[in-house]
């Protein structure tokens, strides 16, 4: 969605891994880095007809306002719509989850992936960095994720299952474990923080007027790539005129059509939520899964694969084997800014006869159909391969196992792959 971390940043800004670990901390501000090098529009905001009349402000001043925002207490409702142009993923996600067999329906690491497609309504509440609650509303059913101190609970009313985890050990040190409550951005603030964190001298900024969001006056900051070949046309962030808190985040693709991501408050209150908001006791009869149990099951599954390998079965021949899917070499980045492309080199096992790539027959039927629906066969200096396309991200997997992926157009992706092969 945004440029990778090769864009200009400062040491004060948390890296992408830290940002994701803190994604559940819905409104705790992150430092905005790299904006000084951007082309910042200095034309003050002027109210359009029907929009609120607010004091003039420049893009630089608006970015500084976001960076200085210190909203730690709020409650409200957020509507998130995501349209990557993918076919329905319910069957695919269900088949993958069912195949794993070691998860729980209330596990946030699986449940929150639903936000990656469709339209969802979230109720959120926050009282500082230690108390937050997010509820995903689906008709009469609800999925809630609650952090209260060092304890995290997830509750799925449909399955009557609960998931519990302790605050990851060594969160601020090198032994930190992934936070199960922090998988995807869920509020406009989080989307805006991640975008601005990676913005740099490949980005332009301007004030796009004013708006009313969730009953509040807001400025609109428009962020756009200055490079050709990006699938992103622009990102508009509605910034609360009083608090500097982002109220809405809209990503428009370069290919036209409706927004790929549109996340915004429909109701917001900056008063401190009641302490009872963050209390949770599993209902009687609920099935409770501990995070440690899931981790142990995953470790046991890995041990089983290790025993298969010891018997002479090459790991690259296993469906999902790391050598086959990701290659023997580590990831590298081609280009910079919005047109950055992540590439992972193919392994010896992945070349030739295509070992290391799971045969189509070894995948769940839904997964095979899904890949067929978004894949196109291509060829070039890199050889032959398949391009998998969405409205935002394109990925090329060559027949030798090399993968190229980025928020770039198909032509830009193939051009990068050809230049890499030539070099």
C-alpha cells in the first residue's frame, strides 16, 4: 500500500514490525517521519461550498498536527470497506484454516484477516495504551478483542469460543513475541501512521479542502506518489480540526473506480470510556483456548515435518515447504518509494522441474480456483511465470521460483523482473 522502509525515516519512528505489533493500540500516536523531504503543498486549505469554514492551514502544518496529536481516550464506530478486486475469499480462508487444524475460531491472528475484504463495522474504545476494545459486528453476532493491562481476550459469539493471551514477554526488547491482537490496521489513525511513516521524497502532499466526518470538522490531507508505475493514485486523510486525530482514510487506485480502502469513523466521542468497557469474563460453557496452546500445536506440527524430512522426504517437496515457497535466498528490494518491489530469489529445488511449488492437486480446491481466477501466464527475460493481480498489489512468480511483488502496475512489475534478469 505504501512505500517500503527505504523511504526517508528518522530514528524516532518505529519500524514496520513495531508498528504492526502496536496496531491494537488504536489511538496512541506514532511519530510521523520522512515528511520533510516530501514535496509539501504550501497552498492553504480553502473551504469548498457546503464544507466547514476552518482557519487556513498548509500541508506541512497539517502533518505536524497529526504528529502532535495525543488522543489516547475515545470510543466510536468505524466502517471499513476493502475492495482489492478479488473473488470472494470466505471459502478460501475456511479451507486454509481447516487444513491447519491447530487454530481457534476466536484467534485474532485468523479472525482479523476478514478485514482484508468486504465492508465491516467496528466498535472501538480506548483508554491509553493498556486498555482497548475492538468489536467486529456481523449482524446479530459479534467478535470482540479486549486488552486490559497485560491480558488480551478475544470472544466469538457465533462459535461461543474465547481466546486468551498474556502481554508478549519482552515487548520492548529483542525477545518480543508477536502480539496476537495486532494483525491489521483497524482505525484511520493506524492507516495514516503507517502511510506517513514510509513517506519520503517520492511523495507530494497538499490540503484538499475541508469536510465533516462523524459530525466533526476536519481538514483533508491528500498524499500522492510522484513516481510513475504505482497502483496508488492518492490517499486522502481526514484530520480532526481540533485534536489532529485522523478520522478517515481513503486509498484511491490509479486504475480508477471506487476506493481500495475506505476506513472512517461514523461516530466518535473523545471522552474517557467507562472502566467496565474493558472487563471480560467468559460466559459459562465457553470453550477457552490459550495462546500458548496454539503455539505448542504449531511447534508440534513443525516437529512432524522435521521427522518426515529425516525419513528422506525433502522439505522442498512438502506443500508449503519454506524452500519451495520463498526460495533459498532472503528478500531484496528493487527500486524505492511507492514503486518499490520486494523480490525473493528462487531455490535450486524450485528450478527445473518446479519442485518446491505445491502441485495444484495438493492445494485445497478453493485455493486452486482462487489462484486460477487472478493469475495470468507471462514471459520475458526472466523466463516464464504467472502474474497474480489485484487492484492494489501485483505479484509475479516465475517458474524458477523467484517472486516479485509490489504496489505497482503489471507493466512496471514485468519491467523490473526483466531488468533484474538482464543484470
